[in-house]
C-alpha cells in the first residue's frame, strides 16, 4: 500500500500530455496552458518545472483510474477567487450518477461531497500554494468514508470524517478521475485560466499519511548502466542524451531496430536520490517511473529498483502499435530490493524492458 502514481508538471505541451495519456474535455485555446509563472518547487530543484493553468469547469483527466479506496492529493494555486459555482470540482471521482468530489461552495470555499454527504466548508486563500488531500474508502457498500485535509490539517469537520450510510454499491478499481479549474475568470496575467496545478499524487490506502505536504520532483537518468538489444540514439549524440531532459518529447529517442522479449535499457538516476533531487531529503515517500514509446512487437514495461542486480517493481505491460505512442509507468512506495522506506541516500535505477 502506498503511492501508486505521482506527477510533477514539466514543460510538456498540451498535445504532448495527450500523447502521454492525459485527456481534456475542451480544446487548448483559452482553457489550458503550460506555464512556469508559478511552480510548486523548492530551492535547488532540477530545472524544467511548470504548472498547468486550467480554466474554471474545464477538466483534466490523468492517464489512470482511481482505486476503490485511497488518497488523492493536489498542489494548487489560485490567482483569482474561488468561483461561486458548485459545478467546479478540484478533484472528482466520477462514478456515473454519483461522485466523490471536492466542489466549490461559494466564494473562496469548497467542500467534500461523499455521494450526498458533505464535509464542513473549507476556506481557500488565494495567491499561495496549497496541498489538499481527499481521502475516501468505498470498498464496502455501507458506509462509505471520507476525509479532506488542507495543508496537513483535517478540515472535514465534525469528528474529522464523514460517512455515507445509504448503502451505495461497493466500488471496484480504475474509476474515472478528473481535476477541474475552480477560479473566477478575472484578468490576472491576461488569461481566464486562473487555477494552477503543480503536482498530483494518488495513494491506494485510505489510511496513508498523504495529507502531509510533499514535493513531487522529476529526476533524470545520469548514466547508462547496461542494455540488451540493438539500441541507438536518434537526434541525440548518445542513448543517454536521447532519453533525458526536463521535457518528455519525441524529438529524440532511443531506437531498437528489432525488439524481442527481454530487450532493455537500464539507467541510474544520480549517484543517490539526494544527488538527483538537488537537496537533502528528510523523507522519500516513493518513486514513479514514466515512459512513452511507439513501435510494434512485444509489450513495453517500466521497472525500477534500488539495486541494478536486485528485485524490481514493475508496471503493467503496454501494448505498442505502429503509428501510435503508448504511455506506461511503475511506482515503488518502498525499496524493491532492500525493503523498507526509500531515503535520500538510496540508489535509483530505471529500466525500460520489452515484456
């Protein structure tokens, strides 16, 4: 149990995010913008961080579904007041006819809705980064449970938890999730897109301490450790150069001309996690590896470990088809080889493998 997916917005365009499996319910113009005017970051973080600006009531769907229980956290920043529009949901698990959501609740406030049960009203301060976490447990039909935390504080009201005892159906996994813009359409920075989202973290356990504010940081491979297959660099001097950079893009890539099951490329990310992060980390809650690939042949899979010759955390296999790109990921909340929590002194190895 722990982090199953995490994302820090970088310099990818709207179209690149779509290639990575994100979906949007509106076109880009006036509704979404990748921008680095405000970033959820820290001193010393590797370059390339951005945020996605989202217009009110415009949805962003990540490339995975929500589990039956868990915690969903978002780092967000409002440059205009929270709109008096209950149709705006900062976080929503859409279950078809009912939702588990954080919705606007009048000017500068929101509340959590667990189907039909509401939390207390939550005041949102503008022009400052917030870390908000929506916790829910819908594995049994009665009761569903929920909590909402803002900047590490339980703001659910009552006894700190709400329950829906109406006997709703038990949830399975992979439920549709989306994130909305929630701000009024003012004139700050020449745009109506005034909600800035900098990071997203999804846990698969209601009891996980996801409410504690965290940074989500991108780290890059720094050395090519080994490979199996006929790999070459396209539009880059080396295979390492082809797969690194602050932006995920298709202008340079590693090419394997004839891929068979077991072909792989293995990288190390920094000498330690601290070295890759550019800071001394007190805690490392987990690691998520992302990749995008295209072609045909075997499936593609992300793997990561704290030891290049040890055990690996693996993601689901992604089918590759000619002319289309496939996005894949794997997450490891604990060290796959050594066990226990990651730390800043841990090694980090990333492997892409044909499976």
